[in-house]
C-alpha cells in the first residue's frame, strides 16, 4: 500500500485531490459507522465477562483471552491491510472486511465454548483491522486539504463516543437480553454497511504488481503482537515476568522492522513520512494524548465504584457527563480550529485536560454530584477538541504518495495507545496500592493514577508548543485570512 522511498508513484495510485475535488459525506459517514461498530464491539464485551464465564462454566477472568485475541488480531492485521488495499484495491478490501467482520460476529454469537469464541473473535478482529484503516484511507484520498476538517469531523466521533458508550451498551444488552446480542446486533448493521459500501466506495486503485514485504510484515506484526500481549498481561495483573519479556521482545522486533524497512527496496511502510513535522508530532505528543484520554474511561468507574463505594448506576450516570462534553462541544471544534489555528488549540486542549485530570485526583465522595458532573463535562469537552485537532492536523502536510504509509502508521499507533492507556492506568493503580500506606482512603490509589496521567499529559503540551506557528494552515484555512 505504501510507495517505496525513492520510487516513482504508481500510475494507478490516485493523485492528490485538487481544489475542485469533492468529498462524499455519505462515504465518510459510512466509514465512521464501521469504525464505531468495530470500536464498540471491541470494548462492550468487557461488561459481559461474568455472563459469558457462567455460560461456558469458566472463571470470568479467563474469558478475557477472547478480548485479548481480538486486540492482537486488530493490531497485527493493520500493517497487512495496507498491502491488501494497494494490491487488490480499497473497494474490494473494504467490502471484504465488512463481510468478514459481520460473519465472524455471527460465529461469535453461536460459539459453543470459550475456545471457539476466542478463535472467532480473532477472525472478527482481523476483519476490523482491514475495515477501519482502509475505509479511512478511501475518505482521505478523495478529500482536498481545504475540506479535510469537514471530512474528519465524521471520522472523529466514533473514537470519542465508543469508549464511553461501550460499557453502558454492553451492560444493558447483557442485563436485558444476553451477551450473544452484543454480536447479533452487528448482523443488520454489517449487512447495511456492505450494501452501502458497494454503492459508495469508488473502484480502482489496485496495483497487481505490488509485492509484499514479507520480512517487514513479519517483524511488524510480531512486534505489535508482543507489545499488545505484554500490555494486556499488565492490565490483567499477570506476573511481571510474563509481561516484561513480551513487551521487550515486541519493541525489539519493531526496532528491527524499522531498520529493515529503511533499507528495503520496496518496504511495507515508507518512513519518510515521519520527516513531516505535523505528522511526526501527532505520532509523539499525539500518541501520549490518546494514551492518557484512553485511560480515563477505565479509571473513572473504578474511582467511583471501588474508591467511593458508589453503585454502578450512580457511577455510570456521572461518567456519562464525559460523553455529554464530547458531543456538546463538537459543533464548536471546527470554528475554534479555523479561528485560532491548530497549535494554540492543541496546547490549550492538552493543558486543560491535564488540569481536569489533576482535579479528579482531589475528588471525594462528599463532593456534590453537580460539581463532579461539571468537571467531567469540561474534561469531555477538552478531550473532544484535542482529539479532533490531532485527527485533522496529522494529515495536513502529508502528500498523496505518503498517505498510505501515514494512514497505516497512525492506525497502528492508535491501537497501541488504546492498549497502553488501559495498561498504564492499571499499572498506576497498583503502584498507588503498593506505595500508599494502608488506611481507610480506598480512593488513594486512583488519586495517584489521575495525578500521574495529568503529569503525563504535559508531554503532549510540550510537543505541541514545538509545532510551527502556522502548522496545518492549508487544512484550517486560517492562513488565508491572516
């Protein structure tokens, strides 16, 4: 899918959109819907673990292997999906991915035991790995720079809503129906998405001569798998001697992949895209930003239920304030970027997010619910602003030839950030338990975790401060007026 360094562009690869080009809101909405379906399904199952364990007569914690298999398949499949889309064309791969994801959902719902569920979840994850990156690439290729804000507005909302909605949706389905319906609901959605994709996704763009960089693919997939497995082991509380070797082996494999692909004549990824300052910033400071905001939906329910002793309904209603903040600020996000530019928006969003995380560390069960809700509302709003700004600016200065590699690298790091966010949150809680004196403050370890992620978020602030003053002006349109 990538254009090798130093090689001319393939004739069948679409050229950069011109100002006269147009983008399809319906296509962007379709891709966003598949992203939401994949993201929601990937996290909603966590609330159904006890019910699945009861049905399969296993310990609920053992069911987590099915979730881990899904995450590993997604993370490992993204690099492969890049080559598939370039080799067979984005339309064919995107439609096939929807079909695989939907059929795998049916198989998951009909699983007779945990082993079958784990295998079918891995198949479903591979479908999701092809579905989301290839779909976003189709949208980005057909969108001129000055319309990128509009197009990515559709692509951003699944990443904002799904982590907050997934526990509520999964819990409601499990309580009022059964865990099988978490998968059954994908059947009509997947069928509708497949029909829409056949009509909306343009054909063409296949390069039959595209060879696969087998060494680069093997090193990349093994590296991503090692890191994800290690982080999952950390988040599950498994022995350190299991998690650390997996993470170290994963990073060593990824380092070897980078070395190989920098020298290979036709590499899996073209790392020259990292020379683009705005893109590089979204994969460094932006990675830290995504990591920290991914940890919040994990930490908040634990703070309220385990730390404060509240019931799940009370906790869930307050956590929903984050979702309200995400949605409420969304209409203002694009005007803010156009008015002030990317750099100021990114700096303020990250700094304000860090402040809200620090404030969460000082919450107590005696604080009024309204005060807590307002704090989480503000946190959700700044989360939405920063997430949208990063999503837009990362492709602002990327050329058409670099876009496939940029898209694959970005999506791979998004998966790692999601896994690392939960793992870091769990690790910080355990650190708080280990180092705080034993007492009556059950919320103490969670306060430590929130204070730590507030400090971590400051890394994103520093990286944004180093961006050029007029970063991404072709996308924001601000440069045309100043």
